[in-house]
C-alpha cells in the first residue's frame, strides 16, 4: 500500500512538472528570446553562449554538432539534471533541439528563473534543410 502511494505521488509530481513547463511556454511564448537559424553563427560569435543540446542520443548521433561549450542533456533528463549544470545567470545559454519546441520550453523556464535563455528557432533540422551554416563534427555544413 505504501509503495503504491509513493508511485502515485511520483507520477503526480512528474506530470505536474511537465504541465508547469507547458503552461510557462504557452504563457511566455512571445517573451522567449529566439535565435533565427540564419543568425545562428552571428549569435555564437557575438554572445559566445553555452549551448545545451536537448536531443536524444539517437538524434545526436544522426546529426552531430560540434560547438564548445556544448552540453548534451536529453530533454527527458532536464527535470533531474538541469540543476546539476552550473549555468551563470549573466551568461547566455542557447538551447537547441531538432524542431525548436523542446528548446523553447526550457529556454522559457530558464528565463522565468532569471537566466539569459535563448532557443534556436525552428530547430536544427530546419536550419540544415534551409542550408544555414551549422557546424557538424567534421565540417561546416553550407
């Protein structure tokens, strides 16, 4: 009985966390700073942000990027691992993912907490499809 109660509590907390993220993203969707794909390289040079890649390992293997400082933190681990990453509030953080949605959610959450969170608008997949320059681990993709 006690184990069931603990399991139900964990599920409620988990669902509550993700609902909070979604509500924040919807509420603040116009307040989240985005980086258009065509401005990606310019933003990196001007701001020198920490980049946090929220894609799953399989996505990262298929479509690697090689920027420093880059942290791979799959979206499903954000709740449990984001607090373990030292993110200075005064430094910009750029979140990236395949389509921009996961990155927008987390950038919104960090902005609400006083950080300089940005996200790559439309995601890496769109940026590569449009031939914007995004570096992979072997060459500059043009």
